[in-house]
């Protein structure tokens, strides 16, 4: 991916679009990045789990839990 971006920037700056197309034709076309690699998935999962743990701790803390219970109680007691 880095090489593709670098080649495209070089072509844009230097005006060598034809050279880029020739190089791509020799190497079977530009390689497209189809998605994340395993290490990126792992880091994403670790970040998501860390966020979930922090959110769980905040929601289950005493003050927030009491406030959420109060909101639910007021919603259930409201007249329709």
C-alpha cells in the first residue's frame, strides 16, 4: 500500500502518469489493498475490548447506576 501511494504521489507531482501506467503494466497492475492484516485486526479487537471494559466500569459505578435506574423509573411511571 505504501509503495502504491508513493508511486501515485510521485506521478502527480512529477507529471509522470504514463511512467506509472507502464510500470503497473509490467508488474501485472497496481496492487490494491483489500483490507486489514491480522495485526490490525488484533489491535482493533484489543481497543474495542478496552473501550468495552471502561464503558462497563462507568455504567456499573454507583452514581451512574443510580442515575440510570432513576431515568428508567421515571420513564416507566410517566403518563401516556
